[in-house]
C-alpha cells in the first residue's frame, strides 16, 4: 500500500509540473542528462548534393539532419538559394542558419540569418543586415536559447548579437580588423572568436557584451573557428601551425594546445557532441571536397559519416540534442 501511495504522489507531482507549463532554469548539458548517442541526438549539416545552384556550381547548398552514426540523412530546406552553416539550438528544437534566399544570385547576393524548427518547418528570417550593406553568416546560439551571435559578411567583418525575436541587434566588436567565427561559452559569459586584429588570424575570447577581448593563441600561422566544449574547459579549433590545416584542442585559457588530427588533407570546422566525448568535423577527402567526420575527443576513432555525389560536399556539422524526427522528404541511408 505504501508503494502505491508513493507512486501516485510522484505521478501527481509530474502532472502538476507539466500543467504549470513553466520553463525551468537553463542548464548546461551534462553526461547525466544526455549522451552523444542517446535517443534524439542529431547532427545538422550543409550539403550541395542536390544542385545545381544559380551560378553554376556543382550543387545548391541545403540543410540536412542525420543521426550521429550517419544514418537517416534527411533534407530540411529546399530552394534555389544557398542555405548553410546550420546551428542546433540548446534545446534541439530550432536550427539557425544563413541563407541567400532573398537574392540567390548572381552576385552580389543577399545573405542573412534564418531560423526554422528542427523538422524544417516555420523558416523565418531573423536578421536584415543585407539591407544595411553588411550581410550575416555563421550563427551560434546563446546557451539560454534567447540570442544568436553571428558575423557580418562584408569586410571588415564584425561580430553581432541579436535576440531571437529580431530585436536587440548589437555590434560586439567594433574593430577595423576581421572578427568572425563566434561561439558562445556554455556558461553564457564569454564568446570565443577569430580575429586578425594583431596581424594574424588568432583565437580570442571576450565577454558576452563584447568587453575585454583577450588573445588566446599566438601561432605565426592561422588559428580559427573556435568551438567550446560542453563543460567549458576546452576549446577546439583548426590551425595550420604544423603545415597543414588540422583540428586542435586547448584549455579555455589558451594553454596546452594538442593536435588531434594528422591527415594529409585539410581538417576544419569542429564541434562537440552533447556529452563532450566526441567531435564532429569536416575533412577534405579524395574528391577534393569536404565530408562530415566524427572522432573521439582525444582524436581516436575517426569515422566518416557522409559520402556526397561526385563534385559535391557535405560539412558544417552541428551536433546537438533534438527530438526523433518522423519521416519527412527524401531520406538517404548512411555510409
């Protein structure tokens, strides 16, 4: 009888929580909450496998989503524009991406940030920087899901932040040098980015309000595209400091950089799995184009997830939690 009473009490409390409809505090994902291969973990990516595009390239970029093992590759966007650089929201319910759909070609193209549901529905324009002569690309989410940070397209590139309702557009960098590739720290306090303000592309970090930009890398070559680990202790990035573009990881203060990839071809654009145990990245393969790979956080077990048609690429992987999607549109089996 005691067990039945306890069970009924727990069920009543759960129902009350659902009926209240009040969101709880935003928390950084941890291993106890989800894992990289749990139900609903997804990788969004861009590919031009479905071309051609308006200016004669091999394919027209669209956004796809797939399971972490490369299966269930499902197309989410379908238009004549370039849709690229997808970024899954912290809840896994939304995807931010950049698109040229306001003017897909010929150049100069319009490019702005858009939002959509993770199943591809409700595609809406978030920024209107093309109208300001700037353009917007490479979005990344604030950990609370209420803001998106991105960089402008026109040189010198700047880093902006905007609320998800389209208000509060703010230039965070205001510097004559190139500032790009922003990524928000899991605690919401900092933004890592690439800057050439000291003469070479290096990794910097600044406050979420743009304050106190601090240089983290000091290589004589290019360090770019920082990606915070889920626990905020590490930053992955790509660099050609050893003669070839490879993936590295360092402490969040810039110390102890470690090379993870040793491929003869180019490795770039890394991102972390929801449990922090794996990294998704792009590798240039035998065709000369990029494909999506994953590896363990220590660089082991590098596995290819996509194989595009001849002349096409797949890349810009964003790994996050998300609901299991019902069948929608063409589904391509994994490699």
